[in-house]
C-alpha cells in the first residue's frame, strides 16, 4: 500500500496494490468542500476521467452477464487492480455508482435484489 501526493510518480503508484492520495484523506465534510473548490481542476482533467470510462468499458466487455450487465463491484475491483491509485474522490464522487449515474448517456443502471435487504447494482454501457 502506498500513500502520497498527486505529484507522486505514476510508476510508484502503479507498483502498489493500493495507492491513496493524501489530498483525498480527511472527513466526508472536508472532502465535499474540497470537491467543490477543486471542481474546475477536475473539469480540466478529462483525460484521467476518460481513462476510467475506458476501464469501465473493458470491465463491461469482460464481465457482463447473460443480460449484458456487469456488477458495479466487479468493475470497481477490476479498475482497482488495473489502476491502484484509482480513487473516486479524485473525480468528485464517493461511490462508483454515483459516477455511473452522473453519465446517463453512457451507462444504464440496474438493481438486483440480493439476500436480505442487500441490493446488487449493475450497469450496461450504451
């Protein structure tokens, strides 16, 4: 596991099983405030977000079920293995489902009933 600033070399970040940006650490309220303040910087960093969309597409093509959906948890695990420094807070989201829901022209969401009160969320690329 690695921890560092956003300026940490990508080679080191990718050598870790998991990498956390120091800028993303803190309580939820502070993170939310930071997200609003850094929104312009995030908008300018579309290359990184495009990379995540690409990984979501690969996960979709690799792991989809018979109905053409892939579990969000499976896609998240795939992205984390592929890109250890992946952290949704970098893009202004707390959950992968929030990111997917923010792009309704790219993804269709579906909810499966799990055991008990658990719901399993899946998506399909459009």
